[in-house]
């Protein structure tokens, strides 16, 4: 019975790859794209589901092979859909906490009754303290119980609950203290649901993908029908366990090799105090979690000790200033802090789609300021979100340089603040320019490369006091056609 409800035929003939794609770094395979299309058609044809999903929902597909060799797909949604987690077209949850007579809903109802009594205003201070303590103890115990019910499998047939997974994933005591328990909602995302169902029914996972349906959340950038990596805060520890025993593609990083980086990193200016370099896309600024060269390591090999007062994302190309002495480093840091260093970027923006109906009309020569406060998304780093209440102020001046025949837009961007991913999010967000930067795999659509280039840099020399100005032409290759 389960087979007819959850295993779906694919209206596509394509040979699946030999290895499962990495859910945190992938380009959706043709089979996943077809499966996603079928899922969206199904949701769009069910009024109740479509009405809820249209407000924004992450959906997922897992292409699988039956023991007989037949290939099809499973479908899932994150959290609840139209208030339920048991829609027959989609795989069931890892654990069903929504049963009305189950322990979770019964205890939740009792906690709600405590809230009502606390809000009634008829209790003495002593009674309030007793009820608050009872509520806290019940809530903590219920959360702990719930995480213990989520027992997931991996490709070796091993099983762990979420508490054990979190303990084993965070090896250091510092991280265990910081993340003693999973975030709320862990285990209810698409990836764990899909893999769990495949394991329980002897299906071989072939390709996995998650995609957005409907409107974008106000603070985030999500586009209808676009594919996204699995979230890191909730899913990375869980999927790191569940994928064990499968042949999975490594998490790709578009980092240049040592030989490529050494040839591509160009020194524009050098003296005893500082260096100005042109960084290629694909080169880290400083050593990171991947084993790859960086601006810092390459320059240290050539010049000895260097210090970086600022950084560019690995995918961003262009000008950087690097200090060679402590004096120069501190002076440049003060300039960055005082926002007296001039930085100018050039970016190529996508054509606004239907998901950005309010995108401003841009004409050659038009300019303005995007002011959207930003903060990190703690459950999906390094993504940032727009938060008008708790975000830090961020301002970007833009000027339209050209409108290309392809529908893309070439703009100059001058950041007045230096927040993480500021330019990328200010371009992509619906309240900003409503046009993601070409090749932006976080806020737009993955491509050959991110078309964001630090084209201009002007600062005061830390010793002579002379103003130094540099420019570096951009080259976005075929993507700029």
C-alpha cells in the first residue's frame, strides 16, 4: 500500500549518476528537476495544499531505485503542510508528534493550560512562581523526550536518536556546551524524512534535492521553483550521520588549486608597509575549513608575515589591501572602522523574475541607496537575513552602468557599511534591487562563478599619508554577454 502512495513514477528517462549528490553542495540533476516539476504540479492541483504552500514552503525529492531496478522518486515537505504531516502523496515524518492522544500533544495541551492560568491575573506571586517552575520543567522534559523519539537510520543500518547525534557531532566540550540539544524542529526537514523512508523500505537513494515553493519569507531570499542546499543548523549533524554508508559526492568548493591560485593572484602594488593584490574568484582570503591556498598563505610564502585588515568572499574577485607590518595593519584597520576607505564593486545582476514583482525599474544612470539591516541566520550559516528589528544597519549605494540584451543589469555598488554578504543580499532581496547577482548560490542561482568584482579601492597610506587609488577591470566572461 505504501508503494502506491509514496513511490512516484518519473516522467523522464535519464541515467542517474553513480554517486549520490551532496545535499549541501549540488546542482540539481535532470531527474530531480523533473521530480520537482511533478511535485509542484501536484501541489498546484490541490487547492488546500496550494493555498498553504503559496505562503512559502520548502519541498524535497529523493530519486530512488527499488530492489527490482525500477527508478522513481519520493517527495517530502519541511515541517507541516496545511497543518498536517500525513498527506499521503508525501513520505511520513520520522516521528509523528501530532497525534491528538499522544504524549506530546497531551503534555503540550497541559502546558497551554498552565499558560492560561498564568495569564489569568488571579494567582498570588507564590502560585505564579510555582507554576512557572512547573512549566519550565515540563517544557524541558518534553523537548528532551521528543528528541529521543526521533531515531534515524543511516546507510549502514545503524540507528541513533537526535540527542546522540548532536553529542557525537559536536566533539569539543565547548561546542557541546554551546549546542547541548538540537534546535526545535530538527528532524522535520525534507532530507531526514526522505532518507529515513528510503532506508525503511529498502530503496537505494540516487539523487536528492530541495526546492522552494511560493512566496519568499520577508527577511530571506527564496525563489519559487529554485533549488537550495539543505540547512546547516538543523540538518548538517543529522545528515552527516544518515549519509554514512552511502557513496556521496564530497562537498564541493570552487577553490582554485595551489598552482592555479599562484598564477592567478596578482600583486598590483608593493612597498615595505603594504601590498595591494587582485584576487581571483575561487581563492580564499585566509585559510578556511577546506584544504586550499589563500591570499594570506600565498603572500606569506612570497613576502613573509602578512596581515589582512579586510577580506573578500572566496567567490568574489578584485582588489584587496594587505599589511606587511603591525603599524600598517592597525592604521588600515582604523580606516576601515572609520569607513574612510573607498571600495567600489561591479556586479552583474539577473533578470528579475515573477518572484520579485516589486523589483524597482532600473535605467542606465539611475542610482540610489539600499538600506536593509542584516543579521546572520543561526540555523543556516553563512546565510544572512533582513531583520528590521534586530539586524545591524547596512547601506549600499548603487548605480546602473548598463542594461544588457540578455536582460541582465550591470551595476556599480559602493558599500557604506561592511556587513557579511551585504552586497549579495541587498541586490537579491525583494526590498532591495530584487535581482540576485549572477552565480550567487546562496541568494540566487548557482552558476559558473559569482559575478561580483571589487573594482576600485582608495585609502590613505599608513606611513606617508598619501592617498592611494587603484582600479581593476572586471571580466565576467560569457556570463556577462
